[in-house]
């Protein structure tokens, strides 16, 4: 059974299987919107589980830079 992978390319985020050489896609599907929505939902659920109105994820790149992805939860503004 082929391993399932998720990766980004020039035009989006893709999911699928790769060839045995490990460098070429065997088949892939563009899943950009679904991937972003899944990350949003995961960050939202983590924030809500911890009773917070914000959440995020931080990591360090290979060249030592820090990247932070944040989500904030705000009440919908009421219109009169």
C-alpha cells in the first residue's frame, strides 16, 4: 500500500500518494481549501478546549527563523 502524503506546491496544497522513488507524485489532488479549513478548525478546537479566544502554533525553520500561525475568535458584531 502506498504512503499518503501532503505537500505544498506552486499552486496550492496537494494530498496523494508518491512513487517508490519518493520524489514524484503517483497521484495527487489539490486540497488547499480543505487543508486550510482543517488547520483552522483544529486551532479553533484547541483554543476552545483551553477556554481561550485565541490559539496558534509556532515552529522554527531550518534557517533559524520563527514562524507563528495564529487564530483569534471574535464575537460577531451586532447590527442595530
